[in-house]
């Protein structure tokens, strides 16, 4: 009950505000790169700022101030109608769980402003090429959340979890402001609705918000379907989805984060050839990494869930549900990473309407599939529908990218893909055999962790060995990259 209540309460502000914050951040980079160009020339600002860098900081302060005011408005709404919002997000919860979720939501509403500002500050750091700093500074948010959950369990005071989430968000916001200050940005409160860059951002924002909002609707629908199933289903789906999302964030989102400012700059120069090259090379490098990762998740789903989540109130039954969901989510790992890159590429050329339309189509198909699959497959059917929806998005985005930017020319590397698939099959067979004959799930959690780690290591070794035997270009380029990274250290 407590875990379901926390997941729902946490999801309400994070879904709604992350929607607005992430959408604004997505269009902020293309707008920011165009500040000072002919198409967005503006007059001298009221604060006496000068072109071009000062004008960019003025634009950023303008956005942050507007988002902070919107955050205050959402804080008031969340604090006034928590029960209604909980019902919208999980209508089938029992009365006790619903009341607990509303109580936690009243506390978490104070994270509204940080959640809205995170994206803009991280986008600024990405523009300044401080990618590691932009990613690492939100870790305190997760640390505070984890510590608050542990403290809540030991003290049996549920509200501690809510306060921990708020404290983590405020700490992350302070660190992001400090890092931005070190990179040359100093916030000054300003509201200038007449600024041309702001108008351009708002024109781009509506379709991006629609894209993100439709994606979040899919999550809301998942939770409502899950709330009609056995107790703990919401948490199990959430944990399985979170496992996939972590990998997507580490691999796909990280690559898109690095490429996005560069592609936006190319788009400002109308250099579509370089955008096409960036996307093509990224996908060529993602395929040999993501396919074995997805296969590994499918084979080792049960020990992964046991190691990461099975403790406290998370029982063996929850492990079974999360494992089945994780296996159905696994194909989404590849498609979601590719989707992030293709979507950002379209955003960079200021085409935000096409991704919105594609997301609407794929989510609509996904909802139909949920109705069809929840009966025979329960929670696993919900996860499988999400994977099919992500695959459909990938296909449609590839067609859209080809029409807007050009052909990716992935077919000419078909021999490379065959070599990767052969290596993948051999790796999968080796890991499956090891999992079948080793007592991975029979002993303690520590034994499970050691044996699972050994299987992962063995799988990587087999995969790399096969890539070497087949003389794949991917392995050669990867080894060249590693040597390039190590050479300066040796010479220094």
C-alpha cells in the first residue's frame, strides 16, 4: 500500500511539471542558439544588456522567471486538489492508499518550482559543453529520496518520504544554479513577454508539450489499468519501467544530449548533411550496444529484479511480476534510445509538429493494445503494448527524418549488421546456458549478485570475442576510441 501511494504521489508533480519543464528545455536550445542571429534580432533590452552573450543570459532569465511563476501556480493547485489528482492518476486505488497518496502529494507540491527549472539549467550547461556536470548534479535528488525511504521505514513515519523528495529537489536546484554561475550565467529576475526569442520558443513549445503530454498519458493509462489488477502491480510495473528508463537515460539520452546542441547549431547554419551524419553514426554505434543489452535484460530479468528491488515489502510475488514486465519492456530499450535521437534531430530543425503527431499515433495504438492484452497477459500485456508502441514510433520517425533531412543510409552496412546478429546469438546462447546450469536464484542475494555479475562479464567477453573474430568495424572503431582516450594520459 505504501509503495503504491508513494509512486502515485511522486508521479503527479513529476508527470505534469516534468512535462512542461522538459518540453521547455527541449526547445530552449534551438531558440538559445539563434539569439543574436538575423531572424531573431531584438532591440536593446530594458536592463541595458548588449549583444550577443548578454542577450542570451537575458533570454534565459526571462524563461526561468516565467517558469518560477508557473511553478507557484501549480503549487497552489496541487495543494488544493490532491485527492482529485490522485484519482485521475490511479482511479482504482483503495480508499486507504488513495488518502495516503494525497497526504504525500501535499508535501511533494513544494518541488514544483525546482522541477520546472531543472531542464533549462541543464540545457544551459549542455550548451556550455558541461555534460557531466549537468547530469551529475541531479544525483543528490535521488540520494535524498532513497535515504528518506529508508528513514521512513525505520521510523514508520510515511511523510518523511515526501520531505526527502522536496529536500533532494531543492538541493539539486541549488547545485545547478551554482554550476551555471561558474559557467558565466547570473540570474536576474526579468519578465519580457515581447522578446522575439520568447515568442519563437512558445511557437515551438506547444507541439513539444503535446508530444510529452501524450507520452505521459500513456503512463497514466498504464497506472489506471494496473490499479485494477493485484495489489503491488503499480509498483512492479514502475520498477520494471524504471530499470529500462535508467539504461535509456545512460545510453540514448546521453548521446542525444551531446548531439542536440551540435545539431541545433548545424540547423541554424542549414547544414542538414551534418545533422544526417550525426544521426547515422549515432545509430550505427547504438545498435551493437543496445541489442545485447536488451537480450541480456530478457535472459537475466529475474536475478536483476531480485538484486535491485527484492527487500523489505518487495516480496517474491512482486519479483515475479516485475520480472515478467521487465522482459516485455526490454525491446523498448532499443527503440526508445533511437526515438530520443530522431526526435531531437527533428526538434533541432524546428520541426516539433511531426514528433507530436507520431507520438499521438503510437500512443493511441498502444492504448488499444492495452485493452486487448491486459486480459490474457495482465501486467505483462501492459508492458508489451508499450514496447510495440515504441517500435511503431521508431518506424514513423525514420520515415519522417528521411522526408525532412534525408536518407540515413544504414542499408549499406548490412554486412556489419549480420556480423552483430551472429555475435548476439552466440552471446545469448552462452549466457542462457550459464543461467540454466548455475544456481543463480537458489542461494542468498549475495550469491545471486556474484553469479549474475559473472554471467554479465562472460556475456560481454563472448560478444566482444565474436565481434573480433568476425572483424566488425564497430569493434575497430571502439578500440580506436579507447586508445585515443588513453594516449594523452600516458604521454602526460
